DNA sequence: ATGCGCCGGTCGATGTCTTCCACGGGGCCA
DNA sequence: TGGCCCCGTGGAAGACATCGACCGGCGCAT
C-alpha cells in the first residue's frame, strides 16, 4: 500500500503532468483511488508542487555556478537565506557542514552578470564567496528511485 | 511575443500542472494560442519535461550531500557520468571548472548508505571524493525569473 | 461471534479541460 | 494587388478531473 504511494511519486517525479488516467493504468488502481492518493500526498507535503524542467541555455541563462559562502564576521547573526532570497538568479540555497556555511546554485546570462551577482551576494549577506563554474551538466533532476529502505512512517498533525 | 513565451515558461516553472485555461487567463491569450505555444516550447526543448517536487525526508531519503570527485589517474579517459549513471542515489552530475572534475548531488537514507555510496562511486569511476553534507535547504528549485537580458534568438534545425 | 466504524477501494455522473480543425487578419515580398 | 506565412481566434468532440454514493474488509469492543 505504501508501495503504491512510492510508485505514484516516482511516476509523477519523472512525468509531472501525467494524467490520473495514466497513473491509474500504471498502478492498477481506479482513477478515483489514484486521485485521492495524489491529493493526500499533496496535502501531507510529500509532493510539494510541480515544475517544468527548463533549458536554461535557451532562456538566455547559459552560465551555471555553485557559490560557497562564508561569513566575514563569524559573530554576526546567520540570516543569509533571507538576505539572499530576493536575488532571483539564486536557484537554490543549502546550509552545509564544512568550512563554508552555505552553497548557492545560481544561473546567469554571462560572466559579467556573475561578477555583479557575486558583489550583490557579498554585500547583501556580509560573506566571502568561492565560486565553482559549471562547464556542463551530464544529468540533473533525475527522478527519485523506487526507494530501497524503510519509510519513516512518522505522524504529524 | 517572445515575452509571452517567457511568461509561460515562468508560470509552468512555478506551477507545472496549471491548465491551459489558467495559462490563457494569465497571459491574455486564447486557450488554443497558449496550447500551441507550450507545444512549441516543448518541441524546441525549451521545456524539457515536468516533474513533481518531492519532500525527500518524507520519502525516507533525509540525507543530502554534494560529492566532488577527482580522477585518481589523470590519464584515464573521463567517462565518469556514464560510469555513475546507474547509481540512482545520484540526482545530478555537473562537470565543473576547478580542482575537482565533477560535483554530484546525492540523496540517501542514512550516513551508512552514504558511506556505501561513496565506495561505489570511487570504485565505479576511479575517483577520489570530497563530501559536503547538507544540513538544511532554505530554498531549492526556485522558478526561473522573468529574464532580464536578451534571449539568444538562436536557430537550430 | 456480532455489530460498529473506519479506511480505502470501485462505480458513475457532471462539468471542465485538452486537443484538433477551420477560419481570419496583418506583415512581407514579388 | 495578390499570395503566403505566421500567429491568433472560436468552436466541437472527446478525454479527463472531480465529487458523491456505495461497499467490502479489518480491528475492536461488546
């Protein structure tokens, strides 16, 4: 039964617009059953939304980079995510263990824009930056696997 | 006109399952016009697919990490992506500039699984690894912005 | 054992959405 | 001016989403 939910998540993860009819066929359930399972997964937050996967080259944002940031003043409060949220070139922000405190993933149009963005990040968050430019992306956004381990079976209100 | 395409991509990027009716309302076009624009964006590869955004914690994969890899033998052919593709825990693989050659993004259930995965990566690709564990993710998969710069207006067959 | 309630399933009806087709207007060039 | 192409509109047909009613199995307490 939980298996079916995993299967549904996997299917939607690799084909986010597939119809309930398709999901029903692939899971062996009725359309209604699949429908209410998906709604439940959405309500529970297991499925947090849907998105189109985009070719950033075609959109004029061909330059991807990872920017690791480190606070200049270690005593300052660490609110970098809020300070950086308005910069729409930042696609993701991960708090990480290690020498640096966050890793950002950014998409820009050109090296010039990257330079500007780095300055904005430094001044907005009071951090130093270390940038790793992406040359190419063999794969990305691969669908979640059919999950080997035990699900946590946690309960929240 | 190109503006409208950007707008459509933005909308689908933040709400990947919105109906053509909704898109039509938000763009001021007719349903048919939006429909053929979306199809064209898909055919051209600007939209490469759709996916559900998933809560990996809820799926039993609460541990995210970035793994930077570097070939042990610099003379060996660099085919790491193909050698690693079968490892479904790897969600993304970026070729990068800098000291290391690739950055992988992985999702696993536990530190134990991460250890196993690291060994698999090392033996499968003949690389050394450097791992950065993600503590939390303030944001991720933010929709593409309304694009400031000039689109490339390239033409391909 | 029996009866009850809950969970999760099927079935069927209704309204919405997708998808396709025919048609029309504006820009461009001969 | 006429023809063509691109891109838009509108409408029709069928597929799909969505909701309610019903139903069967399971666990539990009587």
